[in-house]
C-alpha cells in the first residue's frame, strides 16, 4: 500500500502512474489518495507507519511541513527544503525530493545537458529554488534566476551559492534578462504564467529574449504546448513541457519504494496512460 497526502488530492494523476506501474511490473501494490488537513500531517505520517504503508507521496501544501515528521532526509531534499516522497525505513520514513529527480530524468531523456552549460531559471518560487539546487549540484556553468520580484531571486541565489560555496548563481530582473549576452542558454520556465486557462500568456514577452536560448523547458503541462514553448519552436528551438517531469517523479518514487528499476519502455507505457487519463491527444 502506498498513497498521496495533500489537500486537495482529488484530481491527482499519481494513482494512474503507480497503479499502472504496479500492473506492468507485476508488483502487488495499490496506490490511493489521502486528503490531509494542515494540522494533521504528523498524525498522518505516524498513522501511515503504524498501518505498515510502504511509501507516501506528499503534495501541496505539505511538502515543507512534512519534513518535521521524518526519521531521515536525503541531502538534496534537505538542501532544497521540500520533500515529496517518503520511503519506509526502520522507525519512520526517509524523505526525498523526486520532483527534482523527475526533472533531471526528463532533461536526460531529451538530451538537455546542464553540466558546463549556462542556465536561466524563470521565476523564484519553490520550484525555481529546487531547480536552482539541481542545476548547481549538476555543474551548470552559470545560473541566472529571473523574477518579477528580484529579492526573491536574490534569496535563491544566496541560498544556492552559500550551500555549494560558489558564486555562479545570479539574480536579475525581467528587463535585465532581456539584456543578457549569449545564445545557448538552457531556459527553465517555473512560474504559473501560461497555465490553463491563461494559455496565451508568457512571463517574458520580448521575443528577442528567446534568441539567447538554445533549449527550453516549461514545467507546466496544461496546456501541453505553452506559449513559452511556442515562441521557442517558432525560432526553431527545442522546447519541452513538464509532463515527463511529472511522470518521472512518480517513477523515481516507485523505484525507491520497490527497490526496482523502471525501463524506458515501461515509463513510455505509463506516459501514454497518463495522457489518456488527462484527455491529451497530442
Ligand atoms: P511554486 O512554489 O509552485 O514554484 P510560487 O511560489 O507561487 O510557485 O511562485 C510563483 C512564481 O511565479 C514567482 O516567481 C512569481 O513571481 P513573484 O515572485 O514576483 O511573485 C511568478 N509569477 C506568478 N504570477 C506572475 C505574474 N503574473 N507575473 C510575473 N510573475 C509571476
């Protein structure tokens, strides 16, 4: 038995990911969702342990709060300050951040290389912070965090520079971003701008900005092709959405819980099931 705690959880695609994987791999596992109120996170984690639940995913709004109820925390998740996967260990659960492992696996699959490349992160919320830690840990040559509120980008830059003892993470305003030099940035869009139903919107409207970008990833997956992706595609550049990140965060959690390895072919089958469940025909 595995499950998801969060609030709301009713429309989660995670049961499709895990129950399909269990089916394909012949593993005797059932995954369901549990709506948990904010003041019940610790009780939920203890209860899950008492019920012999193998693993849990954690979603909004509990990804930070759950960290107080864990036995151990993986170092990258600790640095990021957010946990989305709990794996049963002796006496409690160990926390991981497979959201970020999911993005890493999507980047690998699409041949988007972080090591020794300059990265632009658009936005400075929780997702941007996690992505900045990932890119620093994987050896990006520079990381520029672009945000409407520059102070929030500066906070991320200071946290990542401090943690890794580097000075290659910088914060800039949207105007400054448009004046950056270079033409091969890996740009990762992390804001909610462009999310359904606001599908024609994009945070940086100046199309010249996109000339600096070599490849783009939008962590949004609804719509399947965002405005950000369309601008890049129109300039002949590859652009990916966040649906594989969602797939692979689940795959990574499933692998941790079951001590197994999910092949590309199996992951592709799960991806098709997700698209079908979400009504995506592209
Ligand atoms: P998450 O934790 O999911 O990453 P978040 O904390 O809500 O999301 O962060 C949202 C990000 O999107 C922020 O960088 C926010 O910019 P501000 O820090 O300036 O608020 C950005 N964002 C959201 N809506 C925006 C808008 N309409 N224009 C500009 N930036 C926006």
